[in-house]
C-alpha cells in the first residue's frame, strides 16, 4: 500500500526506514532519497511510524510469552 503517492513510498518502505532509525516523516523521506512534495501523506506516515515502533517494541514480549 502506498503511504505517499507523490513519491511512491509504500508502507513497507516506512517500516524499513523505522527499523533503520527513522522517527519522523522527514527521516523516511531522507531514507527513501526524496523530499516531501505536497505533504498530504504526513499524517498517515506518522501513524505508520508509530505503529511500526509499537510493533517493534511489542515483539520481544511476544517472543518471551512463547517460552
Ligand atoms: S503524498 Fe506524500 S508528498 Fe504528496
């Protein structure tokens, strides 16, 4: 799914950028090698960044629960 239509940045691109340390939309754009164009995706991108961070933080607990 595309998060940013202007730059063709997909949700998986956002997730990869977050795993590499991105915490703001501007960080995701930098990681993808672009700058924002219209900015219309900023809200959705922030949500995806937050969801990815939450998932990453929950993952170790999931692994511990499986033991
Ligand atoms: S939709 Fe992302 S910059 Fe336009």
